[in-house]
C-alpha cells in the first residue's frame, strides 16, 4: 500500500538552497513534515564511525537513505493529512546520478511505487545563502549539479516541478501555501 500521493508533497533541490528552513517555517503554520534523511544518516553514521557516508561509501549511503525515505513515506501514510517531505525517494536516484553511479532497479521500483503529489517544489541554487558545514561538504558547484540532477530525476519519474522564488522564507511559505490551497 502506498501513501496518498495527493497529500505527500516534496520540496527538493540542491543543498543549501533553503529547503529545510522553509519546511521548518511551514511547520510553524501547522504543516506536518518529514525531515531530510540525508543529514540524519550522516549524523548517525558519523556518531558511530559508520561507512554509510557520501564521502566514504556513496552506494551504501544511497541504500541507507532509500530505506529511511521508504520508512518516512510509510509513516506519512499512517499520519494522514498533508505531509511536506524534505526530499523524497526520487532524490536517491538523483544523488546516484550526481555521483556518477548507476541507479539500481530496486531504486527505480521504489520511485515508481512510492509516489508523491504530482507537483514537486524545487529550490533553485542560491549563492547568497549557500553555506557548508560538517554535514554539508559540497561546493556551490556540486550544489548546482545536484539541483540539475533533481530536475532531471523528478521529470523522468513524471513529476511537475515548480521552482521556489529566491525570496525571504515567509514569502516562500506563502508561495507554497497558495499552491497547496489552490
């Protein structure tokens, strides 16, 4: 059984483009959310000296992210109502593409089976707010390539992308809210 795709809304894009900040702000307005799994995997793996890190074992990192994304999708189904996803299953395929790795058939199967709302919001690269940290080690150029990979991946899986404006978080939140209401 899959979650109701009309209630599972993805916000994607490259790293450092304001997705997580936007989703946190939308949370203050009453929207439920599913956090970004990539950062959680990195934190957990770093804490235990694990290998499932993008700079140690990109394939294993992708597998762990896929498992977490599949679980998040199931939890959203159980929760009911609209849930905003900070990335989704399709991002795993996009990540593998950025890394120059093949997308395994089971990742394609998950992306086809676990569907989200047809409209996916995508945050464009935004150099003025981009920052690296202990979990986000990518350069701005890598962030831009990630954005392009997400455009390609979500389009290939049949989603309609709506680009978020490069605007203050409250304005971005109004933009998303208006489109979800309409």
